[in-house]
C-alpha cells in the first residue's frame, strides 16, 4: 500500500521534472527575474564593469527582454557561460535565454535541440596578429601557432580554412577569451582567431591596442543571435519579437528619449501597435501590452544599443557594416509588426 | 509456571521479520536493496524521460562522423578529416603518455625524497619535509598553472632566435640561442628536440584498424632481445660462480650484447637526427614537445611524488630498527642496507597505497584542460562533446575509459604486489 503511494509519487515527480521546462515565459514571470546566459567577459558585448554591473550589446538585449516581460530592465540575473558550457546551461534550464555571441548553425538548430530566434549581429571569423609580425594576410600564416577558443564554430572554420589554403598551423586550444588574450599577448601564439567583433572587443582592452591588427580575411559567416530551448515557441516568439521591436524602433526613429512622446503623438499605425497604443499585440505574446514600449524606453532602439556599446567612437569601434538597417544597405530587417 | 509454558512457537509470524534477530538483518538488507534498485530505476527513468523531452536519442554513431577539428599533440596520425573516434584515440594516447611519464618520475622522485626525509642530515631532512608539505597542501591545479606560466613566460619567443642580415653584418647575437650543441630550442610554446629519422626505414604495416610503424617495433624488438640475452649471460655467470666459486668476466660481453645489435640496426636503417630550425613563425623539423605537456607532467610528478615520499617513509618506518642494526652488524654500509635490506621489505607496505597514487595521477591528467592539453577529456569530453552535443554519451564513454584504465593499472600493480609479498612456504 505504502509502496504504491511511493511509486505514484515517484512517477509524478519524474513527470514534473520532465515537464518543468515547458513554459519558460510563465517561469520567468513567476520568478520575477530573467536568467540570461551571457559571456564570461567580452567587453562591449557582455562583461561586468568595474562596479559589477553587466553591460554590453548582448546584455542590453537581455535587459530589453526583462523590461518587456517583467516591466523592469534590472530584473535580470546574468550567468556567465563559456563556449563549452553555454548550450548545456540552456538545455538544462539553468538559463532562460542565451545571448552570448553564439553562431547559428544547422547542427545547433537540429542536433542540439536549440532554437536561434534571430540574428542580432552578423559577424565573420577573423584573425588578429601583432603588427611587428609583418603579416598582412591570413594566407601568410603558414606554420603559425593559432590560439582558438574551444567549443566554438571558429575551431572548425579554422581547420577548414587552413586545409583549403593548403597551409599548416599549430592549434592552441583555450577555454575562454581572457585565457586566449593572455596566451596571445605572452606570445604563446602568433595569431588569435575568433569572431571579428570579438577580436575588436579583445583588442580594445589590450594595453597596446595600436600594436595589433585584425587581418582583412573574414573566413566564415557567423550570424550571432539569441538562443532558446527547442519546443518552447511562445518564449521563442517573445525573445524574437522583443529583438524585432528594437529594430522597428530604430527604423521608425523611436528612441529611449522620445518613446513616451511618440506614443502619444504618432500617427504611424505600426508604431502605435508596437508601443501598445492600439491593438493588443503585446498581450497576444503573453506580455504586457506596452511591454515593447517599456523595453525601448529602458535600453533604447537597436541603433542606440549598438552605438552605446560597440559603435564607432567607443573603444570597440565597429562600423555598422552588415548590421546596418536594410534601409541603409545592411542586413538587419524586421518582419512587419501587424 | 506460566512462564515455562510460554515457549516460543515454531510458527512464523510477520512481526518476527522486525523483532527477531534471526531475520532482522535480512529484512534490513532486502529493504535497502529495494530502495537502492528504486533509486537506480528512478535515475534511469528520469534520464530517459528528459532525453525524450529534449528530443534526443542515445546514440554513439557520431563517433564515426568527421571530427573537423585539429589537435596540437598527436602520437598517431590524425587530421581534421579523421573521425571523432580517431580523435578519442589521440586524446587517450595523450592521457596515457602523461600518466606514464608522470608515474615514472613521481616514483623515482618520491622514493628519493622519502628516503632522504629520514636522513640523519638535519638540513636535508628538513628540506625534504618542506618540499612534501608545500606540494601536498597546495591544489594540483595551481601547480599545473604555475609550471605552465613559468615555462611559457620565462622562455624566449621563436623570433628571438632569428638572425637577420643586419644583425649578422653588425656581428650581433640573437636574443636567444639553441642549447645542447644547437640541437634543442626552448621557446615559449614548447621544446623543440631533434627527431630520429631513418633513410631506409622499414615502412608501416597496415592492420586495418591501426598501422604499425615497423621501424619502431624492430628497434624495440632488438633492444628487448639484447636485454634478454644479457640476462642469460649474467645468469650463466652466476651459475658458474655458484658451481666453481669463480665468476667469469662478463662486462665486455654485456656491453657488446646490449649496444652492438641496436647500433648496427640503426646504422643499417640509416639513422640520423633531424635538427629543428627556425622557419617562418616557428621551429620546423624535429619534434615539438608542447609546454602544456611538459608543465602537466612536471606538476603531476612533483605533486604525486610528495605523496609517494610519505608512503615510502611510512614503509621504511614500518621495518623494525633491528633489521638495520643487524645489517650494520654484518658490516653493510648504509646505502647497501637501504637497498638490500630495508627497501625490499618496505615494498610490501608501500605498494598497496602506491597503487592509489598511480590511479590518482592518471585521473588527475584530466586537469590538463587548464593548460590546453588535449587529452581524453579535451578531445572526447571537450571538443567532440561540444561540437556534437552528445553530453551523456561522451561522459559515459569517458567514465568507462577512465574506469578501464584505472582497473588495468590496479590489476597490474596487484600482480606486482603478489610477486613481492612474503612467500608462505
């Protein structure tokens, strides 16, 4: 008799354990906090500043989601993940969303059971070398020792690139960006390879940034974007459209400064829908009707986020390039908000 | 009396399972066994359920897919076109080679330190105590990182070896130069040592699942043969000494037998050394021993040696003082006493705990990931796991492999232990 009860309880807990990750949106609301998987520290994209506050391009997207879902951009807990631990952290439910310079690939979408919901940064893999090495092209790196972060797509691209060009290299596999920088600066490797944006961010933190150059070759496509668990479409939609809301805001000239004013004065129907002035789009996503407005007010539109963290004039100094809006010749394009 | 008639009846009642000491232990064991089985079943069930929820199958077929990544140190041929299984083998060999050298160095150093710690020389004894206490009480990971940082930050970059035309004209010396008659170069990436090459090698033998380097095995066979013949010579000399009292002179025979065949074979095969030379960014030619390997081996050896020293010391202290005194009374010098009387007896006490130290060292090689050493943990449990997303499969396989290595080591050591135990005749 008692045993039956015990078995029943056992089966129930097992089922619960299995289904616990079903509704991330509800989980986040119930918790009152968004848990965001971020980088262990990549200046400009996701790193804690001197006083321990997380800041960066990816971090701001986490804050936007928190603002949209919970109405407060500060209700985010950042969990630093390495290239190796990030997907396991997401799959196991340790984080709600992973926004950590992660490349969208077929394997990750299918075999790893992840869903990349958007591309917030179009990137490509590059090489950084010291200027006095006298190298001006990645194809001159025959025989070089190359530092590479493990658990990344760049590892595979690197092998392919050197094979295609019929040159050899010695890989030094490191755990994260800071270790790679240490080895590179100590001269343990001739070149450091990762996403070009990551290289620019690394270089910005180096004491002698002007002595390092990023080689012109971009050897791969690295579409970086937010990732959620496969099979939770509702949550995926919230993350995706929060990001698109920031894009549409830039396209329509809505900024963190003028969002309240625009909400009352605008005659643009799409902006009205976006800011929750007309229609119930926010509610349809399961968040506050003015959730996207809160997000824009909290972190600004895509352009503002870009300019503040990694744009020209910052230490990272990345031109918009591919990440300009489609109206300005870039690839950033949001589906219509209707 | 009423009490006397109240004899326990033979019939079995359920309560006896708890109150009767004859059955109680069985009851407890059975209950614990059921609970244990249920816990295992729950774990398995939970795993299966969670895998199903994530839409993942338990599947090892990824081992035969193209790995796509490169490995710095490879003892068997491997390219990024090889399979994940091949990468696993490369990693496994990298693990084993560190464990092998680590065990050897740790044993040699541990025995020396353990003996010296008991030295009557106050300074040497204290120095050894300091060594043991420092290495035993600081985490191994820190020693690995420390030796790696020392190796990579204090050594010159490859470009420091370069002699440009201007420097040659001005008669300047490069910032760094090679060692040992210009054959060995220590850079901040690794140690470049000369590689043995053969003009007339024997080629390789393809066995399907692996290829054998015939040259290597031929040399090994000749060396093993030489050692065997030498032992026969020594044995016959001993027999003659016991029979006649005269020991024949054997040293020249030994030298001839030990070295001549190997040298002849090497000459026949056209043996020569390939000296590393600076070409482009790095030294090319020769063999590159990466600092990750060196640092890991050094740190593991020094750390484990501290433990082995304590084991050796305990083993020696376990031998009664009377043995030493008896040896001295026979006129044996302290060195001979230690090597002939004390250590052979101490071995019986030393070997069982020594086995655990070997196992520890082998398992601790997985810390190599901290210095980018691609061992089994780095290939199968690192990059392969990451690129394929098969955590459970990789982890289970890795645990199985480490378990097998440990069991093999401990059974070999147990065999050795049996051979040195006191023989009860």
